[in-house]
C-alpha cells in the first residue's frame, strides 16, 4: 500500500492505541500487567489525557485492556491463552525470516510478534551488536549515538550486519529457524546481497524469506518520539530533511512480504499468522 493511500488524517488516539496493541502482541506488555496512569501515559506519548482515555477505550473494546478496582487498567490480551497453548512451528526445513524497515516502522514489534507465534530464535541487530559497537565508536573518536558519520557507515555498520549474519548461520546449521531484524535498507536494495542470503540458506538446507514493514511518516514520527532513543536525536531535530530522504516506495529486490503497520491495518499478530500460513502452503523441499 502506498504512502498516498495512508495519507488521510488518523486520530492520535487510534495511533496510540495501535502502538500499545503492538507492544502487547510483541510481549513488551504482558498479560496481567498494570498500565501507567492516564497522566503518565499522556506524558509518555506527548498527548492530552483525553486522547489517552480514548485510546484506552479503543483497546478495551478490542479486548486488550480492562479496568479493575484499585488496580487501574490491566493488560488482558486476547492472545495470551492461544500463545500459551500454541506449539512451536517446526517447518520441514529451517527458515530464516529477514525483517527490515525504516527506523520507527514497527519492524522490531513485528519480529517479536512473529517469534512469539513460531517459537523461533529472535535475532535483533541492536541487541547483538550494540554492547560492542558503542565502545568501538568512542574508541574511533565518535559518539555512542553516531549513526550518520562516515566512521559509522564505513567501519562500524558492516560489522554489525556481519555479526547478525553469523548468528543466523549458526542457527541454521543446527536446524533452528530464526527471525533476523534490522533496517536492511542497503541490503534489501542490493540484489546481490539478497541472492547471497538465499544461497547461504540453501547451502544449509534452509529457506529464506524477506519481509518489509511499512508505515506512514506520521506513525514513524510518533514511534521515534515515544522511544526517545539518543541515536534518533539527529533525525528528530531535522525531521523535515530526514523524512524527505525516506523512500516510502522502497521494497526488497527479491519476492517478499509487506507488513502494514498503521491504525487501519490488521493487527501485527494477524499478519504474522498469515505469513506463517504462506510458509505452510509452499511446496516441500523448496
């Protein structure tokens, strides 16, 4: 779906409700967990208390939140029982799912949701590389939040992706399916990189799937503001220039699945289940 199809205004409470729903489906908010007060949520989301109240009402209608005496609002995700009972998805051949998208697109939330549905290893580039990459940036005379300089782009970034690829290979070699998530902006635009990823999987008797998570610029801005990561400071301080550099039509060079992450899109869990269903329909031995 193109950016123009998502350009119509969406009420703030629906965007916030959708983002909290994603956190619930991704396991960041767990069943039975007490949510912060309306005032605290308003501060977190930089929204009015009325907007937060409307968001909570939407989540309650959808079955993700309930109100309890003296406990405030409690997460009561409709996914909790089925997740507890769902067996691990074991394909005929192991599979690596590469999940990419722009910062703030919701790729991490989708990857986590897919991991909860399948029981597959979740491999996040930042989780794997950040503890080593940040000191390396300082040693090279930069800062731990640098994601724009030549030092990062030429000396650090390739090592991050190499480390992630190595962990993917380790999992495939022992027969484990894995979900690897990172922006993959350069990689998905590089046909040779993608073909090499497919060949590496095939060498290990495994399959590779590419997933692109897209969202509107408005939703992306909300995500980046809310997470408040120092590495996003430059993007937020120069949002007009940064957003103008985003190619909303960017897609992987090889066949792929597109996940829509906007308030009027199906829940991430529903889209994850549809993706899993597509794996089951593939011919055996592919």
